[in-house]
C-alpha cells in the first residue's frame, strides 16, 4: 500500500505586493526647484538607480526623477498616512 500524498492547505502563491516606500528630503542644495527640504516623497522602485546610489522620487513637477540617495532618509509611515499619500501620488 502506498503512503498518502501530503496536501498543502496554503493558497496558491500570489505575486509579492510592492510596498510603497517613502523618504524625507534632507538636502536640496542642487535642486531647490525640484525638491523641498523636509518634505516626504514617494520613492519608486528602481534597482538600477539603487546600484548607482540614487533614488527615483516623484518631485514637485509631479514627474519621477533620479536624485542622489544622500538627499533622502527612508521613513516608515503609519497606515493612515500611507493611504493619504496613495491618493495623491
């Protein structure tokens, strides 16, 4: 007699949800028109930019651009603020 096959009760794998990342601008000396110091910006995923020490953010024009990563500090927002930023981004 054969042993019974084990069955998985887990649901099928879903693609990982990309969490929204946010960062505070701590330096804007070279880009005063594009970035406001101390403002929270939405960060878009860009692995290539990260390899070059840059981050892709949606700037004051509403477009996404690359900036030096040293200009930002990543922050974790509480769910209520993440929802608000999700509506405006």
